[in-house]
């Protein structure tokens, strides 16, 4: 067995299950889960109809590279969304079976040339970044993303030695869990470092279409504005899971540097993870339609407005720039908050410390919890009322 498997940490939801195994939620209240970021809104009917009508695709082997029509639909969407002069559907776009497996696989593709290589990740983070880096034989270097810097990573505090050893930098924008967005100034700094020290910027942008004001800046958009029109050393990862409420379709794409994607395609050909043809047909329909995406944003807008009206008076919480998470800061330990809330109010939230790692005796997720507002509007509002009641009760004890 690969000995590196022993370096993997338990997944956050396994840690949560262990924490709660001897605790019973309030039997008088139906359980409301705000833990997993799995969209619960209705899937677009036009996509489901396409999927149903494309089932004859199951009798054919799909190409790893995907059908031309899918790559063209993705390229056209990205060009419009990120104001790109061009995106070559043949060489700069690669469909993937969800960003989770692709983020893992790209790390195995890119890591290995440098001695004592580093994979650099925000902290807190999506745990795939860490697991992928560890199994690629790299050391993880964590960059705090906490309230001391308005939940932005301070890239300028990173030493040149770290940049020199870095082979892959994960950028999550909009950020999970804080909802912050990487700025053009930060991308300018990172692009200069990437070209100087020869590392790849991997931008996880799967929350980019759930926003409340301006469209979030994307890495490819930043590249064009900064003169890197070939997207050298840059890849973006996009998905239909959050944008289109299709987590089970397992459909996304990678786009950017053509040379990197050429090697990634070779890796994936051996990896054996081509997208089924009927999923490709459904994906084309999804990428070609923006109406359902706008309606989806409206639903999240209403939920956030109602939930924050209830929670803002009783806890330190604010609306994110994008995404569907709340990331409140607590006055007490996050595990204590989570277990007591579960026991008394039958509301389940995720301890923030489970999403981070302790570095220099500091875990940036500590004393936070993540709340995913993915359930129906009425359920999210009811959860907010229970949380407010719980906080008010304990402040008066």
C-alpha cells in the first residue's frame, strides 16, 4: 500500500460524525443540516430533458477529451463570462467529471520536478487540496485566511523560499468558506511570482456564479487584463454543481494554459475518467443557458437577506461576496457551539477548525462555523431562528 495514505487526515464530515456519535439531537425538532455544500435547489428542467433524450449515449465509449460540441459550448461560455478575446476549444479547454477529481488529478500531473516541492494552499481550505498534495509526495504550506486580513490571503507575507519550492498554488475564489474574492492586484503579484519561480496557479472557481453584486473576477479574466493572453502557468476549474444545481451530473471543466492541458489530457487518458456522452449533452444545454443561473442567484439572495436579518443582531456574521456559505465568528469554541446547538436545537453546522490546520499554534478556522444555505428557503430561515434563540438563551444564562 502507498505509505503516503497514512498521512491523510480524516475528512471534516467524518470528524463531525465522531464528535456527535454519543449526542442525540432534540427529538421535538426536525433536524436541519447546514453542513454539506450540496445544492438542494431544483435542477434545470431543460437540462434534465436533454439528459433523458440522450441516453443512447450509454452504448458508446466517450473520448477523454470530450466531444467538440461540449468544448465549444464551454469555450463560448467562458469567453462571455470572463471577457476573453479568445479561448481555443481544442487546446485550452478540457471537460472533467467534476472539479473534485480534477483538482486531485491535476496535482498528480504537476507535482514532482522540484526537490522538496511545496503545494501551497489557503487555510481553511477544501480538503482535496491537501490530500492531493500529500499523495503527490509534496509538503503542504498553508496560508492563513482569517479575520485579521478580512479573510483574504496575504500573499506578500510569503517568503521567496516558499515561492521557489512551490510547484502548485491553490487559489479558491470565491473562497470556501469565507466567500472572499481574489483581487486583480493579488493576481498580478501571483502571476509575477509564478513566472519567476515556475509554478502553476490552480484557481478553484466553482462558486463564481453565486454572487450578489458584481460578477467575481476570474483568473483568466485577470490574465487578459494583465497581458498574459496565453494563460501561461494558469488553470481554472469550473463546475455545473453549484452554478446549475447539478452535483450528481459530475460535470465541469479545466481551462487555461494549453501546454499544461496537453499533459493533463495524457494523464487523464490513462486515468480513465471520460465524461459519459449523455452527461456531455446535458452539460452543453446547461452551459448554453443563463436563465436558470440568474434564478438560482435570486433564490440565494432572498435566503441570505432573510437569514442575516435574523442572525446579525446576535452574532458576528456578514454576507459573503459570493458563494452560499456563512462563516460567522463565535465567542466560544466551535466544537462546543456545534454540539450544544445540535443537542438543543437540532441544527447541524460544521466546526470551522475542521476546515483548517494549526500552524504556529493558530488554526484560522477555530471559533468559526460554516453554515451552508443550500436547503429550501423556509428551512434556512427556521434554522436561523433556532440559532438566534440558542445564542440569546446562552448569553442570558
